């Protein structure tokens, strides 16, 4: 298999009207803000204690462990975000700060290489005795990812050597001779081990990742057997009786055909499976990945790229079960879906995967963070009524406003590392060709067969469908450029050096163009009109409703722009959707408006719950804004799916 590479972040400069606000937000606001939280320097937010946990484990401070068993990953993902930021915007002070943190992590490392503040401080005799809940391997994976990212950004090897010692311990501890049946409860170490292999060349790391995957779900089930061990100590007693599908251990991975269980665990596992399929040229495993992907995007994914329908255990449920006001759609799950889709696109060279990646990035991932970078959504519903987001009810997980931090804070640093690494999604390449995946204004350099070319891409996407590209190669440069044609681009035109391209070669959703050392300009125009989307009738929640999209962006109604009781609004199937750019709204955004109707309360008394009153409507002007921008002004209702008059 020819798995395409990603152009290094240091070689890409993003200069985009839509995305730069977020890229700059990470560097200027999010990284410093999250550092303050990790150090417990801010009042009025959930305590992190992450840095203090490492100081206690290192012997610098005295105290007790505080936080979730996986608290270490907040720091690891923060380091990873910093590393990606340093790759594009070097900052000596920030680099020194990370060097100090790496030194702290090394001091907290046990003599045998083990790193985990929860078990080092709280349960030193129970290491690796509760893989089901302990998250030791999950934490290890994020440390490995952080170390690899920091090494690529700075060339410094200290952190790599630290996590290598931990990886060596894991490979030894879970070797066939010792614990040949164990595997992580929460998948992630597989991704970390694979990345560590890619920079060190040590085959045992990727082989251990493969072994973890292949052991999963075999009989007898490891987690059920583990509970019989006298040293097993429950960490989450309330979850003791969850089914094995929750952790994707209900079947061996090659027998799994539907996405089950905890959504984040699932897509992290599928991402690792895709990597292993490519590395081992395992076509059977790749076919399993394709089957699981089709099940997700064809039957279990929200319009916004959200996954995980249930607030209970943050998990997948059943095909077409996609409730809008009680779903989970964790931000981390959409990030994991993007990671999975990107890998599948790299392996198969099929643009359809990047259609979904784009959907997830533009909608659920961006909705996960406020426009000021200082508050976050863990859960991403498609309909919110603040009055019923009540604690200890079925919707207590749904928040009408973003939170400054969480006791379980996996999502905020995950969003940070994703936005900081955005450049890795724009292009793929191999020795002969370049693939353009996302239409984000940027400049980059790439080498094909040791000949360099500069690529420039300029666009106002997703508000405007015009895309201008320049490819300027040095003497002897030649190859092919593959440009993704989005699935929603039903109409488009292409001009190469000013001449319209009438014969279009399309391969797996990519437009193929020859490029040489001669400077080549490519102008494309996609018709990006606002459009009405309808769900498969098997999605019972959305029968008789429409949603509005423009390009990859899902739009929503907010109470602040309309009125309360948003579910009472209707639109005609043939109504005209008007769009205009409002540079005063939400720092500038494209707004969509249309004529509609609202069921009125006129003859109803507030005390009357049921009546024979006929339905009456009032004419209304309806306003929609991009879904990722909701809840950035004031608390109120929000809705994506609107009732339709046919």
C-alpha cells in the first residue's frame, strides 16, 4: 500500500481568512490560557492539578494526587499543541517552558521507565492490574505523541528518550512471555507506539501496537478475566457492569462490522488499525476499516460530523439513532473521526474520506471552542433548550454555554493540538504527486523526486467557492497534482493558465492535473449555494425536517437572532435562501436568511397543555448562522433541523 505523507508543518504557512483566527488563537490565547489552568493559576474554573501531580510524583512537592486517573494526558496534549505551534511559529520562551516540563516528567519517571502520576502517587503497587479502567496505556500513548511532535518541531531528543524507556517497559511487560493477553482499556497507546516507531525505526514498537490490536476481543475476554485477580481494584465502580462492546472488546477486531461502544475509544482504535494495515500491507484489516467507516458515516454520524449518540457512556447506539437534543457527539470523538478519515484518505487516495474530515473539522471540532479561546464544549448537540439542561436528568450532559474547563478535560487540549496541526490535513504527497485536500489559503514547498516546487493557494472558502492556485517548480520538476472535488460541489469549472479545462480526469474524487517546472496557475470555481439537506427517513428524529448547509458548513438558528421556541418554526421546501456577509457579526461571517412561518400561541393559555385549537402560523424572517459559532453571544435556544412545509 502506498500511504501518502503529510507535508511537515514547518513547511506550511496558513494565511486564511476563515482559519487564521483559530490558528492565531491557539498560539496567542489557548496555549497560555491552558498553561495557567494546568498550573491552577485561574480562579473560578475546575482545578486541574496536572503540573502539581507531576511535581509530587517527582518529589519536588508533598501532597496527594488530584483529578481523574487520566489527568496526565491534559499536559501531554498541551505539549503536543505547543510543539505544532513551534513548528510554524518558533518561540524561544515557549520552547524553554516545554523543556522545563520535559525535565519535570523525567524526574517523575520511575527507575524502570514507568510514567503515571496517579499510580506513582496513589497506587504504586497496582500498576497494570486494572487495564480496563486504569488508563495507564492511554496516558502513555499521549506522552509518546507529544514527544514525537516536540522532536519534529525542535530536533531535541530528550523527551523521545524518556518515552522510549516507557515504551521499552510496555513492550517487555506485555510481551508474550509475560502478559501476552493484555491490551488497553482506552485505545491510544497504539497510535503513540506507531508514531514512536516512525521516528526511531524500532520495529518492536509498531509490533507491540499490532499485538495490542490483535489481542482485543479474543476469548477469554481479558477485562472479564482481569476482574478475577485479587489485586484488581475498581476505579469507576459505577461502570463495573458495562458490556464489553463499550471497550470494543466484544469481538476480535477483524470480526467487527459496526462501530460500537465509547466513540472516542472506537475511532482511536480504527485510526491505529488503518496505520497497521498500511504498515503491514494488510488488505484484510484495511477492508475491516472500510466497513467500520461506512457504518459510521452511513448510519451513525450526525450532519455536523459528530458521533456518539448516547450521553450514557458517551457511546454509539444503533443504526439511524441520532437524537438531536440529547446526543453526546463529544468533541474528542469528531477529532478522532478526522484522524481516522485522514489516514484512510492517505492509504486509499479516495477523496470521500476527506469530505467527512472536512465536515468534522468545520463543524463539531470548531464548535468545541469559543471564539475567545477560553471556554469549551465537551458535548455538541444539534438542538438546545437551556431550560431542560438540568442536573441529574437525561440531558444533564448538555450545556447551553461553553465551560471554562472540565474536571475531565480531554477535549480542550485536544482541540488545541488539532487546530495547531491543521496544516497536516491540507496536503498529501508521495514521490510523484501532490494531493490538495482542503481549501485553506496557504503557501508551502514540497519536493517530488528531489525537485522542489512552491505551491500557493488563495481562497475565501467556505464563504466563496473561488480557489486560485499557483505551482512554481524548479528546473526538472514534474509530477501530478490531485485536487479534491468536494461531494457538495455539483457544479464547478477549472481554468489552467487561463484556459478552461474541458476534459477533466477525475480519480477517486480528485481532479488530476500535470505539473512541470513551468509556472502553472489553476483557477477553480465551485458553486457554493446555500442548500437544504434532508435526512434518511430511517432517522426518525429528522423526518419532515431540513437543515441548511453552505459548502461544508452546517447552519443553525439561535434564539438571539430569531425568537424563543425554535421548534415552532417551519420553512417551505421551495423558499429562497438568501446569503450575505455580515462583517459586524461574530468577527465576520456569512449569514443565511429565508422566509418562514412560526406556529403561534395566540389562542392558547399558558395553563392549557392540550386543546382542539387549530394550528395557526405567523409569517417570519428566519436567520441562520454557522453552527460552530453558536453560543458565542448570549445563552439561548439553538436548533439545526427545522420543520418543512412540502
